[in-house]
C-alpha cells in the first residue's frame, strides 16, 4: 500500500496527537480528488438506468394500500348480475331537456359508462358532453343525497307535510301556486303536472340551467316545427 494512503497509526501516536488520524484521512481524500479530477459526465445509459429504477420504485410504492379492502358477496344476488361481468341497460338521458336514448354500462350494479343507443330513430348512437358527464354526477360527493328544508337535511315525510300544509293554505286564500322546475320529459311526471294545471291559480314555470331557446327558434325557422 502506498505510504500516502495509510490511515492507521499506532496507539502511542494517537495518544500523543488524537487529531493526527483525522488530518491524515482528510489529506488522503484531498490527494485522491486531486489525482482523479472532476467526475465523468453522465451517459445516456446511466440516465436510463436511474430513470428505470425511479419508475420501478414509484410503481412499487403505488401498489401499497393504506387499508385492506375486502370483497363481500351479496346475500341476495340478482339473477342477471354476475360479479365482474358488465350489463347494459337502455334508458333516457336526464342531462338536459333533449332526453336522448342511452345505453348504460354497469358492473356490479354501478354505472360506469354512457353510450348512445344506436337503435334510436331520433338520436342514433351519438351522445353529447352533458350526457357523457351524467355518470360522473352519481359519484359526486357534493351532490344532494336527500331533501333539504331551509338548508337543513329533512325526511321526505316532513317535506310532504310542509308542502301539503302550504298548498292547502294557498288554496283556501285563493292565492297563486307556481311550480318551478327544469324541463320535464318523463311522461308520468308530465301527467301529474297536467292534473295540477286543471286547478285554478296553478302555474308551471320551466327554467333550465342551459337554455335551448335559441336552438328551438332556429329549428322552428328552418323546419317549421
């Protein structure tokens, strides 16, 4: 071994000068840096090696879960449902007043995808952005999960009692009653609204978040309907 690279000293030398060992180590490494020069540049192979290791470490970290999730079988499983196998259901879109025909893909009872119904003679197999986004509203944490009365959660029975009492008071005082809603396309709900319109002083006001007045006017001017 080269004398300049000797790190060890005798016990007697360390007792006489305890800092001599540390000075010898610093001098040795300083000499090595002076001999070797600056570190070499990183090659493309080194970069790819480090990048691959980083991706592998990130993938391994993402596989870990904070809590264990267990699949619980259904006590009363529907005959049409097979775990892991999707089902398709035909329905009507409620994203706007157009009421497009849709096919909804569900897996384990949860809607996961919206597609147009190709067998529809009115809309075909296409959907708009609002229709595609309707499935996201089912999993929105900010959506209403029940009725509210003056901003506070309430039961449906309490809401019915409040509304019935006020409708009775308005009818006894011969006051006007207005129902404000978005465009209703369901035939059952529209039949109920028509029944209420037969009562004196009742008015139905439609207000949509996205207005289609300009589209209806352009269609009437172009096609007469």
